[in-house]
C-alpha cells in the first residue's frame, strides 16, 4: 500500500511574496527617513558655516581699520578668496562661505563666491566706497547666503547680526538679508 505524503513544510509562494512586499515597504520608509535626516544635516552644516562667517567677518572688520572692504576683490575685501589683513593675519569669510556652498551641494566655488545653480545662489557681498547700491550707504556692511536642501529656501547672515531662513535671495550688491 502506498501512502500519499502531504508536504506541510515550507512557505507557499503567496506567503513569500507577502513577506517580500512588507520588507519593500519598510525599506522605502527607512530610506525616506534617512534622506530627510541627511538633508537636515546638510542644512545644519550650511547654517553653522555661515554663522561662523559672522564672527570671522567681525574679526576682519576690527583688523581692517573698521571696514569690510577697502579695495574690492583684494586682500582687504572680506568676501575675497585672498582676504587677509593684519599681523597675525586675519582671513576673510571665503572659506566659511565656500564650506557652506559645499554643504549645499556645490563642489566648486569661484573667487567671488557667486555660484548659481538653478534657483539656488551662494553669494557674499560687502560694501565699499563708491558702490552704487541702496544697501551700501556705509562701508560697515556685508551679507552672505547659501541655499538649504529644504526646497526654495536660503540661509542668509549679515553684518547687523541677522541670520534668517528665507525664500528671498540677495540682489546684486545687497548687504542686508531679508528678515
């Protein structure tokens, strides 16, 4: 007499597919959360670098005869890549703004710190004598901004102490952040 064996070990195809689907849904949730955390980390890096730029700019101002710019684009311009005044040397804010740009996703930054990519702009402006701008009524002003990973927002700092997250970018030569 032959007996029929009923195999009850193992999983059916449907059960395996359900488990795979559940794993897929859970992994997509985890990856989404990781992406948000990464973007928040990048935003924090942008803000930290620009906040440090404010302190550095004040040191530069004090060492540069109470001016942010004597001659634009030279060692006496707080935003210039070559900015360095006094002994011991006090550098400008270029390295901080460039680090903020890298945190925002830009690989390279030119010497004038204006990097444009779509709607996002990384800029640094300082006032100097004779500059035609409504913001530059005195030599004692500067501003820098970098885009955040949060879509459409920029973080801006200026010499008045303002640090703001806004959708409004600096215009050409502007030295005040939109508050």
